[in-house]
């Protein structure tokens, strides 16, 4: 009974601190300034939460070019970060909660067929016009 309570306590502390215990894909991104973002903050892809930040570590090995490395995990299954995606720190809400936002590249294609034109984006969302 004591062992079970200890395990529940450990998992609760990790959950509160925002640590992911999943086998998701772990990635790194470097910033010059993280503007107060914290471990446990959300990672979003086009507004959809797909993971969370695990670690934030200052990299001071080169005093002429310091930066901050953010390690994050993608917890949603079947999500891949598109090539040439932009990762930025955004904020939302009244108190300004910060999160990582991943934005796919702005590639556009015009799909032409007979008499109907369709505007398509790489995410296969199309608008008919």
C-alpha cells in the first residue's frame, strides 16, 4: 500500500511539473531569448496541442553566441513536423500563458480542373472559388 502511494505521488509530481512520460518524439529548438516560457508549457501545431516542453537549458559554452535550448516532446500519435516549419513562442489568455507554436511553411498550389478552380494548401484544406 505504501509503495502504491509512493508511485502515485511520483507520477503526480511529474504531471504537475509538466514532464511527459510518453515515448513520443523528442525534439530540440534553440532561441536567443525564451521570454519566460517554462517546462510543461504546451506545444501547438496550428492551434492544436500536440505536446509539451520538457526542458529549458541555457547554452553558455560560447560566450560570444549564447542561446537557450528547448527540449519538447510530441505526444500526439501520427504527428510529424513539416520540413521548413517555423517554431515561435506565442502567448494566449488574460495572463499571457506562453507556448511553442509550430507553423507549417506557407507553400500554396493552385489546382486547376475544367471550369472549377480550387485553392489548396499543403495541409490539403481547399477552398473552392
